[in-house]
C-alpha cells in the first residue's frame, strides 16, 4: 500500500539577482480524478524512507537530475485521500501529509521527464504563481521563495 506521506520538491536556480523555479506539467489522470496541472516534483515516501531521501529519489525518478541533498522549507500541507485513490492507500488513511522541499541547482538544467509529466518550464516567482492553480501548489512554491530570502 502507498504510504500517506509525500513530498513536493522544487528545483531553483539563480540568474543574476533573481531566482527561477522549475515546474512540471503533470499528465491528466482521469482515473485518479487528477487534471493536467503544473507542480513541483512530487511522490510518496517508501517504507523506512525519510522525507529528505524521498525528495532526492523523486527528483531523480521524475527528472533524471541527481541531488546530494534537499532543503526542508518547514511548510507542509495535508490533503484528503480521494475515493479514487483508496485502492492505492487501503482502507485506513484519510489524509496525506506532504512536506515541501527545494534544492538549488547551479543552472537552469533541462530535465528528462518521466511518463508522469509532459512539459517543464523554468519560471519567475510571479510566473509560477500564475501556473500553480491546482490545490495548494502555489502556497508550496511561496514557501520555497520565502526560504530563499531568509
């Protein structure tokens, strides 16, 4: 069964004095009641895995980018397990806890996308907030930009 713990990870790169953030456009999954939308890298923890280890693994699986570490923003969200997801989670969990991470990369690396996504785009903070319209994904990106200025 899928664990009710997940990560959302954003890769960021500095260009001059401005930060850019990498967004991925997810393929629609009607069978899971998920539309086509923009997000960071996301995924569930595996048994015995830490949130940071899951963040590093998911980035590699979904983009082929290798990280040595990921930084916890301190922001997390909780969302309900939808009926369409019940088969993956089993009868017990009613919600998923997701922690938000980021990793600074030296340049705007172009990812090699997995089958889960159909496009990628490096964005300014303003551009990312316009594209991140699904659930609380915009709040997740804002947590990254807040962490970058502290």
